[in-house]
């Protein structure tokens, strides 16, 4: 996972904990919202492989659940 994806993941994790968005649909909404936020801040551009980043983040839902449970 690259640095930007790690930053997005940390923000996603915080938002998921605040919103209790642990089901896949809610998690996906948080991921998309956070990716949009990174676009607005200029940390992501059209040159970035956003689909890959999203897939990587979506695959981390179980990891996030485990981290939160600790």
C-alpha cells in the first residue's frame, strides 16, 4: 500500500468508527467519500489509479474490523 492509500485508509478508519459504517455498503460509501475528499485537497489526481486504490481499500474491510475490535 502506498503512502496516499495509507493516508486514505487511516481517514476511512476514523470515519467508519465515528459512523459505525461496518457493513460493506456503508464502508464503500465512506471510501468513496474519502477518495473524493482527497481529490478536492489535490492529494489525488486523474493520473492516480483510483479504481485500484478503491479495490485495495475495499479489500481491507475485514482488517479494519479486526483493528477496531482490538
